C-alpha cells in the first residue's frame, strides 16, 4: 500500500488574520464553500486533502448542507435561503457579474476605466462580507474582519465628479443605449439599484453597516455617469425618451 504523505507544515498566520469571506464563501460555518469533512480536517492542519493514492485531491464544490433550504452566515447562523440576508448577498453577486460583463466590453474598446470597475468588483466582495455578518449575531472578531468604512464611498464621489465634468449637460431622460459598453453599464446600474433596495432593510434593522448602503447608492450614480462617458468616448448616440402620442 502506498504510504500517505504527511501534509506540509502550516505557514505562520499573518497578524491581520485571514481575509473576510466573499459572498460565495459564506456557506457553512467552517469558512468555505465546497469543503467536505476530509478537506476541512486538512485545512485545519494547513495541508491538502489526500486522494486514494496519496496525491492531493481538489475539494468538492458541492457540500449538500443547503439541500434542506438553509444556509449559513459568516457568524455561523443557519437561516432559510429566502432570508433577506441571502437575497442581498445574491443580488450583490449578480451585480458583480453584470459589472464583469460591462468590464469585458470596456476592454474590447480600450477604456481606461476598466481598472476602476475591477476595483469595484473587489469592493463588492467586501460588501458581501459585511452583509453575510449580521450584527445581531456577530462577535467582535467578526466585526473587525468585515467592517466597511466610508472611504470607498468618498472615492466613488471623486470618480463621479471627474467624469461629470467631461460630459455634456443632461437635458433629457436617457434610455439605456449608447453602444455595448454603455448599455452594459446601464444594466449594471439597474442591478445596483436592486442591490441597494435589498440592503436598506438590513441597515434599517441594524444588521448591516450603513456605509454599505451608501456605497451601493453612489455606485449606481457612478455607473450611470460612466455609461454616458463610455458612449461619448466611443462616439455612440445616447437615445432619449420621447413621449408617445396617446
């Protein structure tokens, strides 16, 4: 029988501790999605799960822990999947996906703002971490890892002001249009508004940081201004609302 390899010694933990969980990592109180018992044990040792022949085995994506319609927050709480925490998490994930699509269109056109969009996607991971940590069940250690400051909100405001100064005055209601980049950014803006509507009740109930709702509010404004900027840079026409005759 082949000898089992010993797992490598764990690396020293950093003083800051592990990074906050991303929205898609909030399943299970063990700190990760798709991690079965053997892999949880290996992770605790700092090594990898071993396959039948002693080789490293990739962790499973599925866990079956949510088959009963419940999932876990970062604090270890089990809640129904229809809970507003998971609704907000899912919508935030959807928003990041929409921005990812808009970013790819931007790459094709050589837009420099793509780097900003990627930074926004990273910030949305932090938004999700805060949402996945309901304040009613969070301990001090949870709060330190998932705190969300006002700094990202102020950065969005700076970006909005910078692009707004370069745009022609807004004289009519604009329909989502202006080329693929612009239309995808408008779609992202609409998803962002929905994400904000999902988060606001959590903030009002004292379950999420108010800065998270502020960030989503400013983000939708940023995406609107950026959509207009993309259309202008690409020389695409923005279609405006025309009232139909009754």
